[in-house]
C-alpha cells in the first residue's frame, strides 16, 4: 500500500490574528462611523435646505408687510393733504381735485374716504369726547365689523392719538405699478443687495425687479393680499447661489472632508498594520536566528572536538588522514570565527558602537590578502577560484579589516549557495569615480522579489535550498552597513538557478 506524502503548511497565526484585530477593532468601526457621518451629512443638507427655505419665506413675508405698511403711510399722508371734510364726503372727483390742489398725483386712488361716525361734516362735529371709541377694536365695533370688500383701511387718529374713524382707500393700479412698488424698493431695499425680489402681475409679466436677473428660478413666492395690490406676486431669490446649490456645495465640502479624514485614517491604519507586521516578522526572524546560530555553533564545535579527540588519542591511520583532520579543524574554526565576528559586529552596529578606522587603502592588496588566506580552503571544497584585478587601481578610503570582512562574507555566500557548478570569479575593476569588487558564482541565485529583502537583518530567502544551508541572516546587512559607512553601495545581479554577482562599490579617494 502506498502512502501519499503530503505537506500541510501551518496557518500563519500571527498574521491572521493581526488582520482580525485590525478588521474588528479598527476597520469595521471606522467604516460604520464613515457610513453614519455620510448619512448625517446628507440629512443635515436636507435640513439646511428646509431651514433656508423657511428663512426665505419669512423674509418675503416681512417684505410684503413692510410694503403694505408703507402704502398705508402713503395713503394717510395723501389723506391728510386732502382734508377731513373731503374725505368724509368721499366723492372721488372731489378727492382728486384736492389731491391735485396739493401737488399730488390726482389719479393715485380709485377710492379714498373716511368713515368716522363721531365727526360731522362742515364743522358740525358735536359728539362728546367720552363717546368716541377708545381703540381700533371699539372703532371697528362702531363701524359695524369687517372692512369693505376691495378696499384697504387704516385707523384715522384724532389729535389726542385716539382713533376717530377709519380711512378706506384703494390705490389705482397705475399708481401701484408705476410708483408705489418702485419707490418702496428703491428707498427700503438698499442694504439687501444679496437678495433679488421680483414683483409680477397676477397673470402677467414682471413689473419690478430689485436687480436684473436672467433666471426665472426663484426660491419662494407669495401672493399679496392687500386689495390695493390686487394679488401681485412677490418672488425672492439669492443673487449668487441658490439655496439648494449652496447646500449641495456645503455637502460636497463636508463629504470631501470626510473622505480626507477616512484617507488619513486608512493611511494611519496601514502604517500601524505594516509596522506591527514588520515587528512580528522581525521577532519570528530573531527566533529563527537563535536556532540557526545555535546550530551553526554546534556543528563546527562538534567536528572540532571529534577530530581533536581522534588526533589526541593517536587513532589516525595515516599522515594524510591526520593532515585532513587538521584542515577540517582549521576550516571549522575559521567558520566559527567568522560567525562570531559577524554577530559581534552586528551587535556593535545595533548599539551604535561600531567604529571604522578609515585610511587610504589599496584595494588590490586587501583582495590579494583575502584570496591568499582563503584560496586553499575554497579549492579544498571543490571550487575553482578565478581572480581578475585591473592594474593601476585608484586608492580608496576604507577600513581594511571591515573591507576584508565584507569581501569574505560575499565569498562565503558564493560557496554556501552554489550547488552544481562550483566556480567563483572575483573581479576588481575601476569605473568612473569608483572601484568595484564583484564576486560571481553559478549558484542558486536570488529571486527578484527578494533582492532587496536579503539586506534586511535576519532575512533569509524563502528558497528551500537556502534553508538547507545554515546561516544567521546577518552577513549581507553587515556588508551593507560597512559599504554605507564608506559612502559606497552593495549591488546584486542575480537570476534564480543561474548564479549571482554581488558587488562592493567604493568611492575613489578624494572624490566628492
Ligand atoms: P546567511 O548567508 O547567513 O543566510 P546573509 O545575510 O549573508 O545570511 O544572506 C542572506 C540571504 O541572502 C541568504 O540566506 C540567501 O538567501 C541570500 N544570498 C546571499 N548570498 C547569496 C548567493 N551568493 N547566492 C544565492 N543567495 C544568496
């Protein structure tokens, strides 16, 4: 019976927990809040439109009241010019004559007369003071109730301020259209420049407009009830913007603001999320690091102990075998030294205590020294090492030890991550203002997506081949730190399965 092997990847608990915390605690409440805010802004817009309409209606009501009051004042003024006697007589002909005699427009009224039971014509006023009505209500009662159909009325006051009669009148249509309305608006409407009021005939066209306007869209309208005005229509609008337009503009502005707040919130959330994720990844990498380093330390130590014991006990069959054991001990202790150097350097960098002793450096000499020390162990592991150093390289300002350590890290990686073809090419060249030390291998390569990440501390590529090789994930970050401190850079060119070239690019001394 064959058993099918299957691998089950453990769910990334940390990540999904983080996502659910963010969705539950932050994202959903934010979405709910945005939804409520948008609805609220919409409702507020409707309320605003409604309130502004009410305000416009009220304004128009006050304009009408004012216009009617000014007409009453005008009628009283004209009546006083006409005189009580003619008014009590009430014949239109006589009234017109009196008006003309006073220099007023004789065709002002269609009707103008005074009803005052307590006053007799031609000086025959006999009624006693106490029989006169006390106020308008009493006067109305004496006059027998409601005003006459189609006429306006205004109380006629005696010299003591008590009403003695009722002045009844109706302005002529031509006077209302031609003067009354115009005079009122020209006199009273000066400060209200943001409003436009149009007066139109009940069935006809406009007779007056406070400011010229091309639009027929008025916010509110009302029909005048005063008989002198014969149902004229008043309409009001705002000059620059309509109520709805203004409210929509406010709504747009509010929604834009909400959108901006949401965007900022989203950006903030993303930042927090990515930082927390980063921290989580870092702590996972750190624990991987501890496991890797422990293994890295244990393996060479175990080998060193095993071969040292074998040699000590004299259990070596031949001189060649003894030489091989010494080589292994030497190689493993070199590996240990380099690992420990990396870790120590890295902890110095982290603590901000890493110092470089910079001085004029001959790159060719540093490279030659590293090659001399490591050629033998490299070739022992079956690698071919080709070195090409351009003649007359310019000097660089560098810490020789740190530069050697960076180069060694690159060469070690070239060895660690080569499988089939074991060839290393070390090429040193000069280019405009820089010296380039390139280490090429024909190993497993690095995927494009990981070429930046491998310079982050503890990071090791996801490739399973990489995980067969133990490492600390500290080598390249250290190399990068060294090159940054020298004002240089590390470059990588790599194709998975084809090999990699890592280059140290150092600025030439005196440049910049
Ligand atoms: P370590 O080698 O200890 O894992 P490094 O920081 O030196 O740590 O390297 C980080 C990662 O970069 C490695 O784990 C590997 O995935 C990748 N890498 C570095 N050098 C090479 C190379 N020459 N070829 C392929 N991959 C490499």
